[in-house]
C-alpha cells in the first residue's frame, strides 16, 4: 500500500495527549503533527528520533502533517499509524494474497457482531463458514527480532478475544490477525508481563478454536506492504 502523498523526514520533539506530536522538519520549521496511535508507543516516542510524516493540503484538516514511520538507527522502520494495517490487509484480502484466507471471495469491513463490537473483516465464500477477522497492529519490540503485543493494558483487546471465542464456539471461523509494523521482526509474542489479563484471554480464545495468524511487513517511506508469515512464540 503506497502512501497517498510522499513522506518527508523530520525529527520528533515530543509526543503528547496521545494524538499530537511536535516535530522539526528539515527546513527547521517546528510544527504539530497528528499521531494516529492511541497506544503507549513504548520505545517509539523518544525525543530526537528520526521520523517520517505525510503532508496534506486538506483545508478541513487543522494539522497539515500525519506521523507515519519511525526510522531506527539500524535502518529498519516501524509504522506507527494504527489505521494502516486495516487498509493494507483489506487490499491483501481482496487480492487473495493471504494464503490462509484466500478461499473467501467477499470481504466486508466493520461488521457488527458479538457484544456491542465490530469485527474488522467478515469474510464469506460459497460453502465456507463465515470468517471473523480481528486485526491488531504490533509495534513493540524489547528484544532483537521479537515483536510483542500489546504495548499497554488493553481491556478492549481482551473483550474482542471473548467475542472471537464465541464466534468459534458457534461454528464460525474466528481469526486474530497480528500485523507487525516492524521491518526488523522475525517472530511475534504476547507481552504477558504488560497485560496478564489479555494473555489469559488469548489462551482461552485459542482453546475455544480461535486461529492466530501473524504477518510481517516490508516498510519504506514510499509504501508498506504485507510480507511473509511470522512464527508465534
């Protein structure tokens, strides 16, 4: 998935109020950018980081830059926009690029289900059980090559797992899809020390029949592309 507007480099000054970031552009201007990430962004919001932002000229938008990437010192990238995984996965599902889900020919985003929830994607196909797919953006890394979820306590994430488990018990296909927005990730794990309740909910969901898939991404300032499947730890 290519970015709509070419990204430009900047330096992070500070991230605050969850959705705001003060940045310094290459020409020296200091501006405020939108940060589309409600999580803790552990390890990704340190002042002085090199980041990439997407400019816009939309008169309806107060902030003229959106923070999209962190560029690490080793040349790897992390995507920080939590809306990108759904957009990238939708394109991949519609193209049949996710082998485990390629048999479905209908992709319906944002469908109501469960307990006052919305599933990211409901997949349907002739002769197949409906597939309920919940997407989680993974950005945390505390050990080389290992991406982890979550980066903060997520009661909402645990509730989603309960809804997926119920779909599985009803005979549907239920899939938790970890999309790792780190180009340095080689495997995926659960941050049990950060949120033990989420880890327990995941264990119960898997026991109920919920499938867990994890895919990595190729990331550059031009585009984010879903890459290979990653092993789960």
